[in-house]
C-alpha cells in the first residue's frame, strides 16, 4: 500500500483547515481532486487522461486557457512551448497573467500554476520558438514524456505566426501521426483566428478541409495543400466575419496575393484577423518587414471570452479524443438537419461544438 501523505495548503492555510492533519494516500488525493471529472467521464477515461502526454505550442491568449483546461482535466504530462514573457497587457487576456507575473516567462508561470492544480502532472516548460529551422528536431526531442514512456496523444497549435503554424502542422501530420499511443492517429488541433470576433457561439470545430469563413484557416489550408496535406488537422475557427475596430482605412492594409485581405470572403471587408490570439494584420509597414506568408505582426484587439473559448474548445477536443469506446454522437442528427452554410461538419471523432440553432 502507498505511504500516507499529509496534504498541506501552503498558499492559503486559512482556506484549507479541513485538510490540516488529514492523511490520505496519493490515489485517494487524486480521487478527490478529480472526482467530479470521473463522475462525468467515467473511471477509464479519467485513467487515460492521467497517462496522456500532450503538447501546447503557444501559451498566450488562447493556448494558456487550453493549458488551464487540460491541467484541470487531470492530463498527466504536458509540454508547454512559448518564447514570450508576460506583459502587463496580457492581464486582460491570458490565464495566470497578473501584475506579479509581468516579465516572467509565460511557460514557467503556467508550469507553476499547473503544479498547484495537479502536483502529479509532469510539466515541461520550454522557452523556445518552433519554426521551419527546428520543427522536426524539436518535436522529436519532446515526443516522449518526462519518464520517456510515450509518444504524443495530442498537440495543440495555438501560436500566432501563420508560417510557424503551417510548418508545425505539416511536420506533425507527416512524421508523428502514426506514433500516437492511444490506438488512434495523433490528434493535431489548430487554433485559428479569434481576434476581433465577439460571438463565441459562432465558433466551430472541423477538419481543415471543411473550414469556412476564416481567413487564417484558408491560408493554412492552401499552404498545407502545397505540402501535399489536405486533411488530418482539426481546426477551431469562427464563422463570424472578422472585424478590426481600430482600422479606419482600407489603405492601411496590404492587398497582395496570399495576404489575409486577399482571402477575405468577397474581398469586401478590409477588416480581418491573423493569428490565434490577439492576432496580427498586414499593414503598410509590411514592405519593411517582408514575410513569406504575406503578413507582419501588428496589434489587434480581441475579446477574452472568444479567445479563451477557442482554447477551451481545443482542450475539450483533446479530452474527448481519449474517451474509451465509440465517440459521442448525441445530437448529430439534429445538427445534420440544420444544413446551414455557417455550420461546420462534425469532426471525425464525434466532438461537436457551438451548434447553430435552427432559424
């Protein structure tokens, strides 16, 4: 039998009086910590999550909420990847961004937060940018958890740079999909444009081949097709028309082939988003900062509610990926009857989000 341990709440003892002097085994503590998850998902699903190994690339306004959700779901091993530090402006957007954490690396702040949620989680914070030059070697280096036991079960791409998103997704689909431990192909989730959107009920989940109304997803889809990849990446995207309340002139945008402006539906609305979190936009200074994907980072407003929901939906998709037995399908018949243009098809594993109600 496992040795009893004493749970002590160091952060706020006043709120943990009932645990003072209470001895429980590690298994009992985990049962209490994640008991409500188990009541919802079942014991086998919860056990699989405890053994899962997942990676989140980009821990900003979208990815930080993915990490938060996966940690509270009881995922046993997490690799957190981001090269940035917390800024004061992040306090309105990102999980764990506070005045006390400004200036600290995002992944280290999140890692500390995760260990307070689930001390059993094996967290690997990595302060690095993943790009074309290092993507394959990087993914191979971290493809096993801290104990060297397993390949990825899921990888969530929540970074802002479209070119980086493409090379990450292409490498995962080509080289890592067959290595997933859960008996199914590796789940690759891409978080697409959340910037300037206001309505979280218009978020959709679908394979990259079936995305609509999203300039970011369109650019990724076209770039992946050039790599010979037409499916295999699950996208969280919005069918809400993007907008930018700070832009007042179409002249502020660079209208060029491959740019987000060029990919806007009908090319009528000059407002659009780029990236998965706070977003980027191609501006007049683009000529001074050339990019192969036709964009340059520039601040763009975003709703914390929408950005966080994108991250939570990505996490939810990863969680249900490990469900034992057939995927849940309840409600799909009603969904198929909707037949609305703005509704994306259900994902291959049966996870469906934000159904658009019948007219």
